[in-house]
């Protein structure tokens, strides 16, 4: 396993990762462990942007499947990501890691609305930049937000934390013959319809030549380990 050469990663943390072993919401221990992992990485000199999801609280698609207006449901999903973002940013600050938060969905009482220039300034100053509120638009996901913000902020990689240690030909939890890939091209992912991120996110990463690293967040210190080449991952590139 090789050390990953990236110095300015954008890390996508799904809402589920914040649930820990729970079924809903935010588990303080899981939150703390993720924040410490990120703070360690920031202390090693990496410039880190974080996009946080909201699936531990609310997903627009699930709401609309139960009869909710899709646009309103997506706004609720975006608000869920703001809750997670505030929790992450506050935890980072509490453990001594300077961090700021921006929201793509304007919620000015809670935090500043996303500004590319301000976020870049914060990154350069060594602050972890938490990006909540998705793109601010319904019908998108936080995976697409991650690819978009990575391009806007000049990030050199997109690290997608998942439940498994890379990309497989099939779900390894259901199919024991599933093959794990170390390296793939964006075209492989799109052509084989591998469920890494949604197609819009993959296309954005491809068009902006931002490698996507898929890894498991299960182990303690997982993000640092994958960066140092001490944990498995799959890398999607051109
Ligand atoms: N969402 C949205 N626009 C965006 C990003 C997110 O409408 O640009 C909404 C959407 O309803 C989504 C929810 O926010 O279901 C939570 O995001 P996501 O499902 O990507 O979270 P994750 O699965 O990563 O926890």
C-alpha cells in the first residue's frame, strides 16, 4: 500500500458515519473520533476541507417516497447536514483544532454562507473548513457537493469515507466473490456503473482531474492511516 501524496484533500463524511453504532442522529464518541483523526491530519500540515452529509438525520429521497414534496424534503436534508456540520466544527474547535463552517444553503443565523474566497483563505490559514448545507439546491447530493467544492477550492483529491475498504465489483457483504479494485479509471466506474458516488459527482471529479479515494472509516484513525498507506483504499483517476 502506497502513501497517498495529497496535501489538500477534501474529505466527504457521510451522515451515517456520525451515528456510530446507533440507528439515528449523532453519537458523541463517533463524532469525537472523526474530529481527532481530522485534527491529527491537519497538524501534519494538510489543508483539509470537509463536506458532511445528512443521512443520519434526514434524506430528501426518503421523505419524498413517503409523499413529501421533493424540494421541501431536500431542504430538510440540507438542514440535517447543517446540524452535522455545526457538530463537527464545534468538536474540532473544542479539541483545539481551528475550524470554520460555511453552508451552501444560506442559514445566516447559524453560520456564514459559502464563499469560495473566504474558504480558501481559511484553508491557507490552516483552519479545517467544514462545508455544510450541500450545494444549496435540491436534487443534488453531498457527494456531488464534495466534487464541486473540491474543484472550487483547488483540492488535490476527494477522500470518500464509506463502510467498506474500497470499491468492489459487487457488494462484498452480499457476494463473497466480489472483487476489490486498487485502481480504476473514471470511465471504468461510469461504464461498469460501480456505486462509488453518484454519476454527477464522478463526472465532476473526472472533468476536473481530481482523484477519488474510497476507504473505510471503521478503524480508529482511519483517515490518517489511509493517507500514510497503512490502510486499504481504492483510487479512481484518469
Ligand atoms: N441535499 C440536497 N442538495 C445538496 C446536498 C444534499 O438537497 O446539494 C439533501 C438531500 O435531500 C440529501 C440530504 O440533503 O438526501 C442529505 O445528503 P446526503 O444524502 O448526500 O447525505 P449522506 O448520504 O452523505 O449522509
